């Protein structure tokens, strides 16, 4: 049914793009939604005022810094809102933990506002169904290594209270990586993603990381099926993995493609 003949829209929220879409005609009815508009059932008010205090990280406004990082990750408004909400929540949680701790000075290296923000972006994207790896988020944030972010994750796990049950997020899969990257590959469609996933699922004894698996599979699929060879450098840059890791995957699984 075309959009011109669809008179009564049946709508759904598409959380991955922060849009309202008609399931009958596939027309986008509204876009650029906030996190609170996409998830109205979770909040008592349509939108929460999170900008109550003008905070700064390394002299830069938190919101402005978050939007700069989000721009590099190509995030929608909903994901940005959720990341800031997570940042505020995590900062309060950390302060509460430290109030009961006598070793506050030992935690300063990985409890900086910058690390809390990066960790919050990472967790927010997983909750908002558009996950990115910690390495990707750190890279977009200008952080050369992820050690302190991992330490913060361990800190939360260690200090979780009985009244705050742990919510273990599902680990990233190669499919997750593909869904957040394929739009940046020329002539790739969702149908290509489905075919690549079928090939990945058929691989035996795959011990490569999800990111390396996704990158290697895209390289081999583009070369053998799409007949549009991507260079190792292009794939390496897009997926933020080394060319050596991709080459090892190719050497092992080239016959499967």
C-alpha cells in the first residue's frame, strides 16, 4: 500500500532511529524524537529536566561534549538523551557509593566525569538497541585506551547493592556490529546483512571477536558476492580493528564465502 492511499496510520516507535513509522505504508510520520518521547511509559512526565546544573568536563559543557561525541558516532536524539540520563544517574550512584567508602582517594583515576560520561554512552547505546563497542566509544571520545572505562564497569559490579539487582546486558554480537555499520558501506542493504549473518552463523569454531568477525565477513562478502572489493584499510577504519586481525579471519574463513 502506498503512502497516498494510507488514510489511517497504524504507528510504531522505531527506537533505533527515533522515529514514528506507519506499519501499513512505511511512511515516517515523525522523527528526531527524544528518549522520553520514544519511551513514555517509563517516565511520569513527558520529558524530564536533566539540565538542572551546568556541568563541565575539562572546561567544556557536558551536553556540548556529549553531542560532539555523539556526532562522531552518528547517534540520534533519543540515544543522546538516554546517554545524558545515564550519566546523571551513574554520577549520583557513584557519589552514594563513595559516601559509604573510606577509600575515596583510590578511585579518582577512573571516576572522573569524562570516564563516567564515556561509560554512560556505552551502556545507553546497548539499552537503546543500537550498541557500539567500548573501543568505538572511547575512540570517538578521544580516549586512546579503555582501561579506566573497564575499571568503572567493575566498580559498579563490585558495589551493587542488594536493593539494586544487577542487569547484565547481552554481549555484543557480530550481528549487532553489522546493524550499526552497514549503512556506511556503499550499496549495502539490510538484505546483505541477513545473508552475511547466515554465513557467520555457519562458521565453525569461530573464536574471533564480534567486531573482527563482522569486519572480515563484510570484506569477504563484498569481494565474492557484491563484486565490489573493499580495501583492508577501509574496513579496518570503519570497524576500528587492525588489518592484521581482519587478514587472519580472511585466511581462516575465505572458503566459507
